[in-house]
C-alpha cells in the first residue's frame, strides 16, 4: 500500500468513528467525498474498525512516509484501535486506556502539592473566613456581568489576534466567530470549519470570570486552537499531509493541542499578563486586579492534577460519584455545583479520559518550552508546536537528546 492509499484509509477509518459516537470527529476539512462515502456505507462495527487500525499500523513501515509522519500515524492508529476496542466492550484498565490514547502514563499526584498550593493561595488572599470561603467570594466578585461578556470576548480576541499576527503570521481573511451557548460539560469549544474559519462557543452555564477570560480566548483562538488549525492547514495540508485534515478525540493530537492552548496566553503575552488584561478591562469600564489574578493563577497552578486524580478515582479506583465530587470540592475550592459540573465532564463516556490532555499536555509541553535556552528559542519552539505534526514521544525524545 503506497502512502496515498494508506492516508486515505486512515481518513476513512477516523471518519467512521463518528457513526459510532457522534462528536468523535472534532473537525474534518478534507475531501467531502470521503465523508460521504462513510456516511453512505453500512454502519461500521467496532471490531472491524480495530482490525483495520491494526492492519494500517502493520503497513506503515513500508508506505514510504517520512519518519515524522510515520510516528504521527502510528500513534493515532494505536489510539483509534483502543477506542474501537472500548466501543466493542473490551475491558481496558483506565491508565492503559489513557496511555494508548495520548502517549503518556499517568499516576496520582502527591496531595502535599495541593496543600502547598492552598498555602500559597492563602497568602495571596488573606483575611477572615476559610480559604474556600475567600476564594469563592473572590471568584464571585470576579464574574463578568452576562450582558458584558460579548464585549469582553471581542476586546481580548482583537488584542490577542494583533499580537499573534506579529509573531506567527496567519492567512489573510482568517476569522473567528463567537457564540454563547449553554448546557455543555466544557467552558469553551473551538469548532474549526476549514478555510481559516472557526466558531468558538462559550458556555454561559459556567459564570465566566475576568481572570479566566483572557486564558479562554487565547486557548480557543489566538494563539491556541484556531491559530494551530490555520497554520497547519496553510503548511502541512497544503504540502500534501492530508492526515492533518482530520482531528478526532482521544488521540495524541488532542494532548498536543490542549497543552499548546493552555500555554497560549503565557506564550504570546508572557509574565505580566495580569496587568495587560487589567488595561483592556479598564478600557471597557470594568475593574480588574491583574496583579492579584496573576499571583493567584501561579499559586493555583499546583492544583493542575486534581481533576486527573478525580478521573483516576472514578474510573480506576471505582470510587463513588459523591466521593469524587467531595474530592474536587475540597482541593479545587469549588462550589458543590461547580464540582458536580466538573464531575459531569469526567463521567462522560466520550470525554472521561480527556482531562489528561490538559494535565499531561501542560506538563509535557510546558517543560519542553522551559528547556529553551533563551526567549528566541522559546518562541521558535512554540512555533514548532503550531506548525509540526508532533506527538508526545517526539518531545520526550527531544528532551532526552
């Protein structure tokens, strides 16, 4: 099988998963005839999809692809085979499942790290009452009035877009449309439509906070998901790497994308993002203490692993939903309602392992960026994340070298 046939079979395989679980295909911008072929075919069977993934993996070494493309497809075919096996009812341990999907091995965090985070947060927000009470009060005061949310989103999108276009040029005519939605298990979602266009949905059920909104817009749009899609479409897809026209969940592609997006604001604004955001809010007539927000964000970053630990409790240790919700409430200092919202995401059949893309993606990509010798190399490394079909094992190999 030559490389063109193999990539086409990979695309057909990935598209077929959307007929088993709607939403499995996050984005597809390739030949519409391939999607039509899948939609008009008999309903796929999970066992057959798993067998197809194994066959394509066996064909990879002789397909004539570059080392980088071979590594990308091999990791993604392994992930798709595992998804097919789960759909077929195979009993796969949760830790093994996450490793097969995302090319990382996960474990529980030391809770002393969470205690240290709480101590640091306590120093940032001194005063009467428990830390949980103070944090909840601070978050409530930080909420964006619903009627101002659209204006705030537009302001940050415009400011970030200008910064991104200076450092990582984007195609002319690229655009992001924003919409406010509800009843979703996530805070925001990028729907990449192809041709340099995205729709970003922001969940109104989760009251958006001033401190979080710059991160959210950077994550979903500039220089996060939208920017990555545009640059890969202009670079890799235009050069014939058609496997990049397909983006499916529960693959290493997701971990790389979410890690990149969670690091996006720091990559484009850097230290001082709080003061930068404060000035934008001031132009909108909204008060925001950027210095406190940045200090609180740095302290709470040590709580990164809490939600992954919660997923391990739920799916690996088989703890009750009440136990897991209490764990989330304790360490994230969330309200009971917010903890249950987080639990909803962790309990979703499609998204149950996905939390690891944020936790391990941030750690892996953040460490790789921090290993840069200077600012120029760090900027170049972030550009590689935007432009190259990298997988986690490639970054680990780069660090080792």
